[in-house]
C-alpha cells in the first residue's frame, strides 16, 4: 500500500489547476448506459473511482476507453444487468447503474451497498423512488433486484435531500410513460450537470437548479459529447491549502460560483480573494480566525470539505465548532489530526476545534477520501515529517495530488510498497 512522506512547514505559492469533477462524471458514465451508441466525455481525470465505474460498465457490456482526459463509452450492446458485490463494496456510487439499467433493460440486480468509513449510508430513498415509478423491488441474497416492464411517471417526495437518489431517479424516469416530478430534489452542481447531459441526449428534464425537477419520458436517447465540470471539492481543498499558507495561491480551472459558501467562510477566517471567471486567488491572513460551520445540502457548506476545514481550524487563534448534519459519524480524521497535536474534541456530530500555534509531524492513517486530503494539508503545514499511510483512499478522488501540490511548493513523496 502506498504512503505519502510529507516534509512539513512548507509555504505554498503559485497556481494549481483543478481536474474534472469525480462526482459529476460518475453519474454521467452510468447515464451513457441509456443510449445505444458511443458518448464522449472530456476533462475526465485519472481516478480509481472512475476506473471502478469503467470496470462495472464493461461487465454490463459497454466498451469504455479512457485516454488523455477523454473517455468514450459505447453502450450499444449492453446485455448484463448486474452490479456485483466486488465492485459495489469498493464504491457506493455503483448504485448509479440501477436507474439506467431498469430504464433500458427493464431489470437491474445491484449488490446492496454496506456501510463505509463515513458511517451508515442507506439507499432507501433510491428504492422507494424506483418503487413509486412502478418497479418491483426485491431484496435477496444481499442484492437489490428491480424489475419493471415499463416505468410510469409519478410524483415523488424525497423526505431528505439526496444527491444519489435524485440522480438515480431522474435516470430511471427518462423513458417512463408520462411525467415524473421530484420534490425536495438535491440542487448540487453534479445534479445540474447530469440534467445537462441527459437533456443533450434528448431527455426532457426541467427545473434545473431548483428542488422541483420534472422529467417527461421520451422514446429514444442519443449518444453525446460533453466536457465535464470542474471538481468543486478538489478546488475547495486547494483553497483551504492556500488558507493554510502565507503566500498567495491561485486555483485555476474552477467554477467560483460553486464555491460561494466556502469563500464566505474563508473570508470570515481572514482570507482575501481575487475572483475571476474560472480562477480564484487566495491570500491567507497572518492569523486564522476561528469560524463555525454546519454542513448542509448545496448551496450549504459541503460535507466533503468538512475534514479539510477542520485541518485549517486546528491552526486558528480560537475555538471553532464544526457540525456535520449530512454524515454525523464522519469524524475519523479527528483522532489522526490529534496525533499531529491538534486539539479537537468530539461531541456527537460536532467537532470542537481549539486552535494550536503549530502542528507536529507524525505517522497517521488515511481513513477515507476527504479525511486523507485533510491529513495531507495538515502534514504540509506541520513541523517535521508526516507519513500518511493507506493513501489509496486519496487516489480514489484526487488526480496526482502530490504532483499538483509539489508544483506549488509542497514536498510530498509517494512511497510504493
Ligand atoms: C454524494 C457524494 C458524496 C457527498 C454526498 C453529500 C457522489 C458519488 N457522492 O453521496 O461525496 O458526501 O453526496 O453531499 O456524488 N440518505 C438516506 N437514504 C438514501 C440516500 C441518502 O438516508 O437512500 C442520506 C445519507 O445517509 C445522507 C444524506 O441522505 O445523510 C445525503 O446523502 P446523499 O446526498 O444521497 O449522498 P450520496 O449521493 O451517497
């Protein structure tokens, strides 16, 4: 398993570029199953999670190629409607094939996703919505077995805002008879980009950017070509890295409009910004002020930046309260950050972060994707050497993070064992 060796106390300076959004590409890859033909996706980074999805699509019968940032998916001859345990247990987003398979083949058998490092993550909202579209759902031998001769449009109310359930249900409903209306739908940019992709394919979806989305069923969808949106979580991670540094850092190829709440919170911490159409420059203050956050569905503060923000707050000159309402158990990084001599206590789903003057390098372990990013940021700022083990987690969602950060002054070496 690979490790990062990080020489700390580094000041970052310069410009760093953001890759295509993992969480926008995953559903669009699954959406390609809806049309019998070859779609082309651009701005696709080299990430383990995308390789896992590509593997799954190949098992289903699609041809997937990925070279130099371009991915082609030819779903002409799909024939197999199963997502096996081996892949779903590696990546929960495999559940995204449920809606498209049901819509195109009338059947899907997807392994039931278990828990994961960030807590229990049910799929009840996905299943309830498919049921309301007329699918028959059976749970058998650890698998979700969904069948439907023809799905029928319906009014669906989500009791919780869910990115995954909103996208999966939209993909299931594109061929349904009549109109489906989703209420309390998620508004994340990744939902919008999936709507753009599906509409480009010929779907009839309205309500983008709102909590009410309507899908009117169509007879055919066609393969398309689309450039994927930038990754707002990678961009946010780099902005927080800039906030932990003394020199200016510019994050390029990003979408500033997707990062407004983070920018506002970093302003409250004392950072100054210069914002362009697709770039953001950040200048950190001499002393970081403590800022409280509560994670919420978009446009609220993203849970996927909670760990990185805690790393920043561990160096503030006061006490910050960081609450996660989306994944209340997502705090595995707290114990690891405390190994770097941060001072963080947990009270249920609230981290109480008392700032310390400096972190001190140590051996730590990555527990999940975003926790790993937080440890890397903390390691760059800490005095001395930090070793982060189990970095396969970070490779799931960050494309060559060490190369990108080293280019602006970090000193991170990957040790392969
Ligand atoms: C997506 C993102 C993930 C991000 C999360 C929240 C992808 C591949 N992953 O995950 O990075 O952290 O959004 O922004 O895009 N829930 C239920 N029942 C369900 C589904 C969800 O109770 O059937 C709950 C979850 O436990 C959680 C909340 O709803 O508390 C939001 O989860 P959801 O938006 O569905 O997250 P994902 O789509 O899995």
